[in-house]
C-alpha cells in the first residue's frame, strides 16, 4: 500500500539515490495560535462576520478534516508533540506551558520531525512562535547565546517569538541569539500586555502591531532565498503564526474589515498570511510540488472574565470561534482541542475531499515522514504518532487507535471512536492554584460525541462498563512507551 501512495519518492530512496536529488515534495506546515474550528468559512463561520478565502481555497484544492484534535489544550504541549511525535506529558510537560525564562524542553538527543527532514535532504526553517524554551540553564539569560534551541532540534534557520506576540522579552530571536543584540545592558521599561515590564534588552524592540507582518515577510524571504540559493534541495518550513493569540492586533490594512470587530480582523490577517505564503510558493514555481498543511495548536481562547476583550465582542456579534463545541483553550472539553486541519498536495490529495477520520496533531510527524519517504519513522522515534498518509491518498484506513488529550492542569481525556472519557486525577506535582482553577473539570465523565458534540450529557452512569474499559486503556497508555508498531 505504501508503495502505491508515493512511488517516485519511495523508489528513489530504495534505489539508493541521494535524497537531495530525488523528487521530494516541499513541505510547508502552518500552525495558527489559539484558532478554533468556528473561525473558518469552510467550517461554517458566517461570511458576514469573517472572511477566510485563502483557507477556503486550501479546502477546495485539498482535504478538510472534520475530526482533527490537538494533544493539549494549550500551546507548548502541542508544539512539543508536533516536533517529537510524543505526548508532552510523558516527560517534560505533565501540566502547564514553558514559561518565558525556562530552558528548552525538546530533548536534543531525541529524533524530531525536522531532523528526519534534514536527513532526507531538506532545507529546514522554523519561523514564528516558538514557546518551547531556549538554552539549558534553569533561568534563561537572553544576553547570552541561546543554545540549545531551534537549531539543535533540526532547524537550519530560526526567526521568531520566544513565547507570543507581546511577551516581556520584547525582541526577536534569530537562530541561537537575540536578533541585533548590541550589548549585555538591560534597561527595563514600560509593561507588556500581561503587566510585566519588558526586559529592556539592548536590541531592536518588537512593535507588536507590526509583528505578524514581520513574521510573514521573514517566511517569504526564507522561501525565496532557499529556493533560489539551493534549488536542488526541497524546503521544509514550519511557520507558526502569532495570530490569533491575544493581544489582538490586526494590521492597519485589515482593521475594520470584518463584521465582528478586531478579533475578526485578526482572523482575516491570519488568512491573508496563508495567501501570501501560497503566492510566494507559486511565484517561485514550487506550489505544484508542495505539501501544505494548515492547523492550530489548540482551540480558540475566549476569556469570559473580561467582556471588553475583542474575542468576547466577536462572540457577542455572533461568531462561534469553537463552533458547537463546549469550552475553549485550557479546558479538557472539545473546544480546547478540536481544530481545523487542511491539507493541500496537488495531484496527490483529492481536491475538495473531506475526511471524518479522527486524527491528532501528534500524528503529523509520522504522516509527513511517510508522505515524503514512503516509510513511517521508527516506533520509538515517534511513539504516539499514527500516520494518516493513506487517508490523504484517498485509501481506506483503519480507525485511529485511542488517543489522549490534556488540559492546562494536566487532566487527561481519552478518545476511542465516538466515545470520550475524562479522568479526574491531576498529575503529581500540579500546583494547588492550577488544580483549584480546574477543579470543575476534574470529574469522571463519558460523552458520545457523535450524539452529543457539545458534551452536554454525561452518560457515565448509563455506560459504566465503557468508562471502566476506557479508564483502563488510559492507564495502559500512560504506562506504555509506545502504541505504534
């Protein structure tokens, strides 16, 4: 079956050809920040509120997944799993995210997706949001070299944000250091969106209103330089947008363009960024040979404690950023983990196709490796990653085995077909404050998502045997290092 999927690539590798000179597709992976399924027209977002023509075009020319999930309801765990093919709770992140001054959490001796791509001959880059830490000291010193970082986990080039659009570092990171750093002087000044003073590094400061546009310009520049400088080598770009994570900062060009305020404008900025990347690929003559994936790190964030926030204003205007799903970012419910997933690969993935296969963002590791090489990575290299390359090729594929998702406090949920079981135990070491803020979610629950996509009816009392079986499966997954042959 594998040989039928991508025969030219596979036969080239089996014949011992240099991967850099075989016909490998370019791979562009775009990961949006805090972006739910209800924010895209192709998933049902009303066009009178927000318009996403470029994302819709990906759906028209490729495959749209209706049951795509993230391994975490917050940023860092999903990004760790994406790069390693391994649930973050197995090691570095049993709960929470990587804080601003914390070290790199991706183990440098672990096989990663970009390392696989490098071995196949790819030029690799990570541009945009990182949020996986830098260095190996207990507290990161941004005046010093920031290795290990993105370069050490497989990216030839890195330019981005340490955490998010307005973190207190306030500068750009390029490869293993602060971009444009002039000295080790610190002059703290003003405060970020989150109330913390900027570090005041002696380097060019980010302008948050312009940051999203700077990142897309950097991504396009890398595509152009790499395609022209080494045209014989394929490209692997992991572009992580700053949108639509707060602070909500739409560009001047897009301000006022949507029908639901600044949040809708920011969504349209994100959509326009996708369009600019496609345009750059087309201009360089690469799009016909590009596998392009768009998804998100978790569901939309709708902070209900502040009704003045743009996210809530958009909801009041009628937008449902997470569709019909309960909850949002941080939560164990579907609103925290259900995300859009669009895959375009002209000539390989059928245009306008739709898949209801349950998939997880952790699966992208094995899927992309199989798509470009014809072989899945070794099980211990990507232990939780299940390839859905056959689904992309339009072939029948067995349902995905059970998968795990977690919330901000480390609570686990197990998905098995239409069933979802939620556990009530926090991981050892979860801070008391985090447990307290998530206590209402720590209730054993069982939902049938096909019958109840909004998770309004806990049927654990009616189906105790299913709950017990899934609880045992969850414990088995926790104890076993891999579930993939």
